[in-house]
C-alpha cells in the first residue's frame, strides 16, 4: 500500500509539474494582459493533436516535435490576440471573457468536425526508471526535465532579457510603459502568445502521458484554473507549486476512491480556495 | 399602499418598451394555435423555450453584468426535480413544475450565498464548474436514475386526454411561461431594484458606496433568472418522455443562450427575444444543411465573437444607438 | 457645536505600508473641513476608511454618537454619508438622470423611482447638468463628470459629504463655480470634508484644515495657520531650508 501511495504521489507530482506549465501560461496572460484566457484549453488540445500528427506524418520523436508545436502555440496566441482580444483588452471583463470564450468555441467546434471526438494516443515505449521502491515511467521524467527547461527559459526571458523587461513593465503599469516608449500592443500580443506557447508545450507533454480527445482540453483548462487560483492569479511560481499540489491530489485520490470523483474534488477545491483564500495559497496580484 | 402599487403597475404598462417583445411573443405563439399544425407547434415550442431561457438569463447577465456560463444548470436541476416529482412521487404536472422552479431557485440562493461574492472573472470561472459538478453529481445520484436518467410511463399522458392533448397543453404552458419571463424581465428593468442592478453592472464599487446592497441584489437577480428555467425544464422533459444527465446539463445550450442574449442585446427586454428567435432560426437552418451541421459550435462562436468585437450591444442596442427616436419603444 | 464625525486613532496598513497611523480629528456640524497632504499621504485611504470601503486596523469612527466601524459601505451610505471619488466613476451606460437617481434611490432618503427622478432633476439643475439629463454619462467631459459625481452624492440628501479632489482638472472658472456650489451645499446644512490639491481654493472654502503626511496627522487648525505651518510646508516640499524660506515669503 505504501509503495502504491508513493508511486502514485511521485507520478502525480511529476504530471502536476506539466499541469503547472499550462497554468503558468494562464497566469502570465492574466498578469500581463489582465484577461482570463478561456481559449487556453483549446490550445492545449490542439497541441496534443499537433504532436500526434507531426509524429504520424514525419515519424519523428514526439519530444522533437514539441518545439515546433510550442512555436505553433506562440503564433496561435499572437493571432488570437490580434484578431479577438485586442479590441476588448480595455473593455469590461464580460467582453474579454466572452471574446476568448468565442475563440474557444470556434477552435473546438472546427477541430471536432475535423478530428471527431474519438480518442487518439501517441504510443511511446520508453520504459521506466527504478528509484527505490517506485518505478517512474520515463515519460514523466523526460516531461519533468522539459518542464524544468521551459521554466528556466521563461525565467531567463522575463528577468534577463530586454523583451522580458518590457513585458514586466507593461504588466506593472501599461500606460507608464507606453509613455516610456514600449510598444504595449506588441508586448501584449507577445505575452499572450507566450502564455499559449506554455499551454501548447504542456499539451504536447500531456499527449505523451495519456490518450486524449478534442474535448480533453476542457478538462485541462479547468485544472489550469484550479491551479492558478491555488497559486494566486498572476503568480507564475505559485502556478508551478499549485500544479504540484493538484498533481499529487490527482495521484492520491484514485488510491482511496473512484477516479470519477477527481473532477468533483478539483472543482470543490477551486470554489473553496476562491472563497477562502482569494489570493491563492501563495498570494497573487489583483 | 394598494393605490401606490396600482399606480406603479399602470406606469409600467404604459411603458412603450414593454409591448414590442410581448406582441412578438404573442404573435409567434399564436401561429400554431391558428394553424393547428403539429410541426409548427413543436418548432415554435423550442423557439419560445429559448426566448424564455434567454430572457431569464438576461435578468442576471444583462442587468448585473455577471457572466454565468452554466445557467443551464437551473434548467437541468429543475427538470430533474420536477420529473422525479411527476414520475416517482406521482404529483400532478403543475405541482411538479412548481417544484422544479423552487429547486432551481434554491440552488440560485445557495450560489448567491457562496459564490456570488466573487467578482467578474472569478465568478465566471466558478460557474464553468458548477454545471459540470451538478452533472457529475446527478450521474451518480441513484434516486435520479444515475447515468441513464429517468423515463416516464406514457400512460401518464392519458390523464391529459392523450398524447396530443398533452403536447398542446405543454405548448400553451410554454407560451404562458415565455410571456411571464418577458413580463418579469420588463418589470425588473423598470423598477428601483433594476436600477440598482444596472449600477452594479456599471461599477459595483461605486454602487456599494451609493448605498446599493449589492450582495443581496445580485442573489435576488440570480434567483429570478433561475426560477423560470427550472419550470421550463420540467415541461421540456415531460414532453420529452425521459431525462438524462447529458441532456439536462448540456453546456452547449448554456453557451447558446449567452449568444442569444448578446446577439439581441443584453440588458434590454426586446434583445433576448429577438436574439433567441433569430439565433434559433439560424440554428435550425444550419442543422438541415449538410456542411454546416457539425459546425454548429463553430458558427455560434463566430457569431458571438463578431458581436463582442463589433456590436457589443447586440442588434437592439445598435438600433437604439443609431436611431435615438426609437429608444422609447426598443427597450 | 455638534460633532458629526469623530475619527479616533485610525490606523490602516497594507502589507508593508502603514497608510494611516493614529489619525484623530473631529468635524463639527455645518463645517467645511479641508484635508490636505502630499501625494500618498493617505487622504483617499482615510476617506475609504470613513465610508467603510476599507476596514481600519485600529481606531474608532464615530458618526453622530454611533460607532460605524465594521459597517458595510451601503449601510454607511444609508446613514447619510455620501462621497465623491478622486477618479470619477460615472455609471457609463446609464443616462445622467439615471446616475443621479441611483444616489437618490439608495442613499439616505431611499426614494422610489418617481420621487427619485424628481429629486434627480432638482439636483441636476443645482449643478447645472439639467440640459444633459438624457445623455449617457459616458458622453460627458471631465468637468461635467465631476459635477455628475457631486450631483449623485447630493441626491442622496447626505448629512456628511466627503469630496475627493472634486476640483482636479477644472479651469479657474469651473473651480469658482464648483466652490460656489460647495458653499451652497454647506448652507443647506450639509457637513463637508474636502480633499484638495488646488491649495488656494481649499484654503478659501474651508473653515478648518487638517494635514496628513505619510499617514500621520501633522497639523490642524484654521486655514492660514496650517498653510504657514512649517511641518506642512516641509511635507509638501521636503526641504526644511526651502520651507523656512517660504514661511518668510508668506509673511
């Protein structure tokens, strides 16, 4: 029992790290652009299909397909911003919520027609790694390494590059940044794109774990929201930490009860945190 | 005091904005009655249902500005409770329908007491999950039939004089409910309570400072917007003959109702009526023309996006802005 | 003289920042109390505490012998305290009249719609916006929005009116008109606390002045006294030598 618990916990933690990446994207978009991206799940789902088809058509290793999919996510985000979000970025929240929601509908609706709701999966036989009394599937380890790489990359971008400084300036005070000559429109679009890039990266990694359908994006989007709320809206490290927490929860719950309770527990946690700790466990920013 | 209330009602009835939506609904409703056609009856039943759902949602979404993505939860829960009362408890239809409405209202009250204190985006996120949680719960809830739901014994229609009579009864009940929804929508909009709701929508913090009791006002608005969908749910599934979780808590319908409200013009009485009627026609047309059948969600998304970006106040809102003279009648 | 409002030892902290520290003062009935201080001194925070937008960490707020600490903003409004905001908050998609009606319906008088409309029209006439009653609030310019903000507060028939930089962005003629309105309101029996940066205007219209700096009360008294107070001048200029020079120039 203990070893089962340990195995589930470790598995959950590692998967949670990947969830955290998706959540980081969501929280980055909130922190910089100040909107909730309801198309996040669609990007996650499309990334899964992206990796699948790249592997199918070119036979390349899924991990090598990942950077391409991530860049696709960046481009998609930029385009979504310019087409749908730009006009409502300063409007009341209702407008931007519905705008990104509409984008979600368009993406999922079209994708459902193309891909149907059948499950797809990427077969990846990588074996496992023995670590004491648990055997960790290699997919989790590779994904964690990639996730760490992504996090480091994001940190370097935000804190060690000129662009990153501009992003932080716009996040801090958009008007002041503009007055200082920073092209806020482009920075906002870029930030949105980076957020969706993270979503795409996460989606690609999740595709190496589980089978997926076009509707999976919705579930992962909800997980992202739960994590973001746990970690504090606007707090990227909090999102990572929140991902770990959620991952462990997802790993542990099925050991004790039926796995179908997981979404209910996640949602319950979501509401409770929103009510009790609106700034998340780690503190966010309004 | 009765005289005061009577004056208020008279003033409300004199408001020209009340009549276009009412007349439109009555006219639509009269068509099947006039022609006696069963196909028209079924088609207009659905149309009226959407008008009622959109008008109800508007009382919350349009007047307070809070986005409720999972509004269909009231339809589903009400439907289930009423269906249960009808089939298991053997209650008469009217009572079962009221039970559905009450259940929906109670759920709204619970949401109001807990989740409504969250603002804008947070609240919207929460509603995304409420519908899903309710569906998951009902799917596991034995008395409601679990994942396979419940169905009714068709002998129940005999008590109405046969299936055709039952269907006509359901139809006229739906028409009545739609009229009630429109009346409620108009009454709230023209009331002091409604003014408070609009102030919350425009700037909740400023409204609080001016003395608007926002927490209770929002909850009341949610309850008012939930009750009719609850009753409609019972009616719909009574006609349907059975009820299952995915049909009762269909997220897509929830989304489409939002599109209808936004298309017609949120915050107006006529808007949801026009939006629902227009969207429902578009939808029916698309469903019968092959390439578009599976693109329903996509098209709804495109419609919604175009509205948000270019005519955020919907068709009626746009008309009101363009033709100020019509502002009195188009409300 | 009746004390309408007494603030006792008000403190408010935001994370690491002590926004208000032991602020105490009193406002007499029918008085206009000016509240000055450099940017960031805590003036608006103090207003937010007075009308219950923020809860103070310490201290009491006594409004006509009633401890109002812990009440919600709408309760405070019902009791008769109205307020305008530094950055105007019009209800954009409502008409000018509807904006003012909100104040009339939910403020101290709690009027019904018909009476509120009449009250709104009267108040709009007072502030000179009656010609724009049917316009959407969003279409007004800044000066008009300021007057709308004032009208909304007045329509509630307040006992105590908190004005937060109601003159900012106005030209001298508009300032003069606004000051006349403020005096008119006071003559009707409303007690007023006014935050202002337009110094000569504030000194002109106030009966008494209190000054804040870094969340603390640093001076209190007649306008001329406070204006000449070295601590006040230093707070505004940050340089004692310059401050001393100014005091000399003031004489």
